[in-house]
C-alpha cells in the first residue's frame, strides 16, 4: 500500500518539485551577441497577410510561421504613405516634419531636371545604423535604392549599402546570402528592403483565381515572359518599360481590372514570402536563427479601389486611409522569446528604432528619438507614453494631409495646395480644405465620415479634441533637411517605379 501510494503521488511530487512549467527567461544582450535583421517589404499592406487575418489566399506561410514564434503588432501605422519619408522615420525615429524629407513626388521630379533642389537627411541626425556601428555591429544594407538611395542620406552608418533589390532573384539575393555566410561569426545589423510587392506585379500564382482557365493561361504565359526579362536590363533603366509592358498585356487581354491586379499584387506577397523562407533557412543552417532579432515591416500599403474604384494599379501616397497606412510589424526575438504574443494597441514606425535599441540595451548619448520602445509589451507591461494617438503626415502630392489614429477613431485634415505652396507643409490653417472623422470600430472601411452632413455635439467635441492633438503634435515638430543632387541612376529608379510619372 505504501508503494502504491507513493507511485500515485509521484506525478504530483514531481510537479511540486519543479515548481510547475517555468517560463523561458528573456534574452539578455549581456550574455550573448544578438544580431538584428530589419526587413521592409515595400508597399505591403497588413491585411494581405495570413497573420493579420487574410484567409482568401495562402499568401504568407513563412511570415505566419515566424509570427507564431514572435510578436505581432496588429496595428502598426506608418508615418507617411510613401517610401522616402516613411523609411527615414523607420531608421531615425523621427517624424517627417523633423527629419525634413517632406517633398512631394512632383517636387522631386522637378529637382531631378534642374528646376529646384532636392533634400537629404541632415548629417547631424542619428540613424539606427550609426548607433549600432558605434556599438560594434557590422552594418550592411541590401536595398532597391531609388526612394531609399544613398544620395538621400540612407547610407548613414552603413559600411556597405547595396541598391539592386528591385525584384527578388538569385542574382541579388545570392549577394546578401553570401554576406551573411561570410559574416556569420560577427555581430551584425542587416537592413533588407525590396520592391517585390510594388508594381509592376510580376507573380501569377493567383491569376487563375479570378480568370477563366483559358484566359488565365494566356495571361500567365505572357506575364511570365515579362518576369523572365534579365534584371540587369530592367533595373534601373528599364523598370518603367516593364510596368508599361505589364499594363499592355493586361489591357490587350481585356483584363486590366481591380480583381486581376489585386491577385497579381498578392502573388508578389507570396513571392517575397518564399524568399523570406530562404533567408530563415540560411539563418538556421548557419546557426544564427536563435540569436537573431528579426523585424519584418513595411513603409506603406496600396489601394485597390477601396475609396475610388478607378484606382487599383500602383496607387499609394494619396490618402491616409487604412489600406494605405496600416502596415505589418512582426518581431521574432532570439530564442523565440514571447512567441505567440499579439498586441492590439496602435503603434508607429517611429517606434521601431527605439524598440531595437532597448532590446539590445544600447543607449544614446543624446536621445533625439520621437518614438517609444515597444519592449514593455512583450515583458508584460505597457510603455510609459503620453502619446494620445499615432500620427501620420507628409503626403506625396502637392496638397498635404495630417492624421491621428487611436484604437477606435481616425481624424484626417486635408490642407489645400495653395496653402502648402504659401506656408509649407508644417502649417495647418484655421480652416482646412477638408476634415474627416471615422469610427474604426463600427466603420473599419472608413466609408462614413462622421463630420459630413448633420452631426451631434458629441461628434463635434470629438473632432475638436482630435484637431487640437494634431495641431499640438505638428507644433512640436521642428526639423530641416540638407540640399543635395540625385544622380542619373536614382532618377531612372524613381521613374521606373512610377513615382515620377510615365515618361
């Protein structure tokens, strides 16, 4: 009986002696050298990823698996709906009005042809790469250039800054993979940026979802022919022609429509996910995965007719609606710490730099960062922040828009072109050209402007409060940029992406 009782009690005694299942301890930078890889898939809206609820197609199996081993920030909002200011905010933790890169597409176009100066990040502004390089990290960037070109200041702090990552192919990816293998014993920060998701959309995996099989085969064959064109022949000098070829194929087959373009866009999401899988496989093979902080994000989204049915191909920078500014942020920590964590609070791309530095326990002698660290979220707390909401600004057009987004509402101010030309983008007139207020809880597609037509006193009070927040935030920003010139290579890349118009 004594033996039987002991045997029966053995599981309980073992559980008590172990104190239950222990949680893994947080990664400690003092006890190990952690690497950081920051990945920006340009033009990737969050709602086309499985880990963000997209279930129409299997678009992101690799990222979804990485998300299960990491932390998903469900509501990351970019600081700007186009590439240059958004990425500078990501790499400096400064809002566009502070880092100074607020020129419109058209302003940049004029500068390229000698009709005005263009600007770059001031040398005194500190980038994430500069901080980590000073802290002993090897720093390297593999980017597409163009809107993130070295001439604009993106190379500050990087020992090597590549600009060949237009569409992802073996010829540019092998270079990055070789660098990782060659530096696998070093502590490094790697920034990977590409335009695989950006137009032209070249991946046809999902075309047959929206076209009859016979038509789908024809379009797929013609599109694959375009996609097989040598990378060297299309980047940078032929990228514009590549976009025109795609449009011609779709129009000639009478399938240039929103459904087909959106299916091609999601095909690009899948294509970049396959390359992400190859990166992760390499990291595991080299023994780097478990001691690397992987940060996956984007700079802005893309419109597919949500607010204008005519806008469905290569359209961004013109609004501050969710399809444009809601982007992904998935962080996989060393040792897969805090795996499966999901955070619903709205956060900003200016928070990426302070989050990485806080995780690494790297401090700045002079902290100019305007973002907050998100580390407290995965440590079971909340950041100590008085930020009333997440701000977005710096439109790509001649007019200007500013917005604030909370967990429930979004307030948008539109500033007329004449005001921008007279007073600059930092000025918000007493009577803006348009104001909008959306209840994202009841109207997630932002179709009902609460300030249009008749509305009650409560709505007026809400709008007045948000208006004060936006104005106070804008008044708190103070920055400048340095004049620069852009070389021919950069010009061609910008033209090829459609930023400079079809020429």
